[in-house]
C-alpha cells in the first residue's frame, strides 16, 4: 500500500516548512526628502485655483512638511497667472486673480524654489455630460448606499468622479461634527482594465440618510493624467487584493524627478437630494 508512505511524506514536508520559518528584515527604499511633491489642478471653473507644495514623508501616515517661499506662475496662450502663498496656510499658493481654464489649452506650471526651476504641463480635455449616480436602500436601516457611479473602463474618455455627500442639515444630524455628516468619494473610469482593479479589496461602505445633498462632479482627464492615476491606484487602493501588482515608480509630469502631478480638468457638475425610495421588492414588480 502506498497510502501510508504518502501520508508520512506529507507530514515530513509540513514539518520541514514549519521548522524553516524565520524572521526576515526587508530593506525599504529610502525616500529622497529633497524632492518636492506638487499637487495642483486647473479647472474650467472661475475661481482662485491653488497649488500645494510639500516635502515627501518617510512614514505613510506622517503629515508632510509644507514648502514655503516658492515663486509660482501658470502660463497659457491667454497669458500668465501669478500665485502667492497663503500666509494662513503654508505651502498653499493661490492665484492672485480668479480665472477659468479653457478646453484644448495647454497650461504650463513654473515653480522657482531656492533657485531650482520645476516645470509641468497638461492639456484640458472637454467636459461631457454623464449619467447621475445610483443609490439603493441599505437593508432595513432606512439609510442609503452607493449602487453605481461609473463604469471603471472607458478607452476614449477617461474621467475622475468626485461624489460629495452632505447630510448636516438633515433632522437628527444637525449637531454632529463634520466627519459624521459629510463624505467625499472618488471613482475612476480609466482607459485600462487591470486584474488588480477587478479583484481590488473591498472599500468601506458609506451610509447616508434621506435628505442628503449629493453633488457629483466629473473631471475630464488627459491621457497622461489617467496613466498617473492608474499607477497611483495600483500602489494604494488596489493593493491587498488577490492579484497585487509589483511596486514601481509612479509616472509624473513634474520635471527634475520631483513628485506629484499638475492637472487640467474640465468639470461637469450635477446635484440631487436623496429621496426616500420604495422597498426593493416593490421596485421589482
């Protein structure tokens, strides 16, 4: 009989695997703290747009240190817009005058920090209409949850969807702190469909009551911006699932090896108030 021999072999293999376990210290790649992280977006909305500058952090949850004293301007075919640092918010630079970006324009960011010149470019793609999100009842709680916002794959028109929920004026929630009455959610429709995206770990379910003001904002993305977001999601939100991707550098349009992304997005906005829905069993009839 071969069965007892096979059983002994399996027991021996398991014993060897267990006995060979040992702790291992993996060297982590050091962060170049002399680099600058750039976070800025120009939209087609008339406002004083902002650019944020900070230094990289060594720990994931560490607050970044602001970069103060830089000179910033953004140029296009329409002229040059100067930015000044907000004295109340170090590292945040606001445009001196309100302006709106224009579709098909290329915008160039120019940063001068301690004599070092940093540049970035992006083009604004057209804003388009979209189908408003869908929400459904969450069991018998009387609350709602998101059912659908956008298709994750769109080869021709990549976009980022920003969903802002505000139920601070709903009866029973008026005296609660902001973190318990507001939420901001981001969804993406990208020109690629990755396995790690399909099998990404589940995200937290945000519940909100009837009467919530729902604002959905669609941001058009340039191909370069879409590539940046895909790489960023692969390193963050999509990690921890069944098919993780190998760690890699995130592409950036910031010059001189600096980090972040300078983007130009045309925005389409829709707003609705969450209403009471019929029970699901009635909707199916």
